[in-house]
């Protein structure tokens, strides 16, 4: 596929057919995704490839608490797991909320689940002393994760970036034997999409840009 077509049609895929994702195709996807940039070109990313059904079921269990809280906060009109606004949802409300199937079923139905980790020794977190949640360290891992999805789209497959399980990262690391000082950055189910979207909705360029200053107008042609 042409590059811009891939970029404009790589949707978040959560529904998969029973088609397999052969190891040779997965290898091709990873072989191209690995050319993503990372801080200092330190390339601290490692990927655990999960196919075993029992491991996936345990992964579903680990995903539950984070997903339940996400759903409860969303139902209350909040931005789930907000780093800026404290939640007003009670623990009782969280406990009464069901875990959404759209979160758990991709982990069961996908041809493969990739757990993407990053070595914290390789990450330059320039915002770690600021009084907010750290963001910058992700620059050394998420470009590769997105490359995975772009490459999967090119090969006729799809997936989505999920992070619900990371709320229970110690259990996730124990399940897969992930050592310190690695952090889990994403859990990515991959498979053949039931339906491939070809028209995605996104804000326009002028709505996400500010020329010269935050108060500046959006960039227009």
C-alpha cells in the first residue's frame, strides 16, 4: 500500500476473524517496525509474543481491574484515568461496573498478543522532575508500537494499542517473567480484521495547530 493510504486507514481493530497470523508475516511486521526511532538510538524495546490460550486468560484477568475503573469513570462522564482531574467515582461504583467485552475479547480472539516492554535504563525521561505525569519517556517505545500497527495494516492485519493491563503491571510482569528494570508500555492484540475501515474521522490540521504561539491561528494552506 502507498504510505499515506496506510497512515489514513490504520484504525484501532478489536474484532478479528479466525485467520492465523503466520510467524513469517509477524516476523516481517516486526522486522520493519524495529526501524522506529528511540532516544539515543538505544533501542531498549523488547516484545513478548503471546499465543498460549491459558496465558491469555490470565492476561484477561489482569486487565480486569484497570478496565473496570476505566468503564466506571467513563460512565460517570469523566475522562478515564485522567492524569489532570481527580476522579469522583467511588470504589463501590467501580466494583459494580462490568468489565467491557471490547477490552477483553480482543485478547482472546486475536491471532497473537504482543506485550511491548522498554528498558528504563535506555529511556531519557527529561520530564521526570516536573510536577505532572511523565510523558517524554514514551518517545523511546511508542514509535515502534505505532510502526507495528502500520506494518500490520500493510500486511492486511490490524490491532490496537491497549494499556489496561498496565494498571496491574506487577502481576503482568510476573505472568510473563519480565525482569527489572523493564516497564510494560503496551499490550497489542493483532489479527485479521473482521471489517477494515477505510475512512477515519480526525480533527482538521487547522484545529490542532497554533502558528507561532498558542494564541496563533491554525495552519492553513
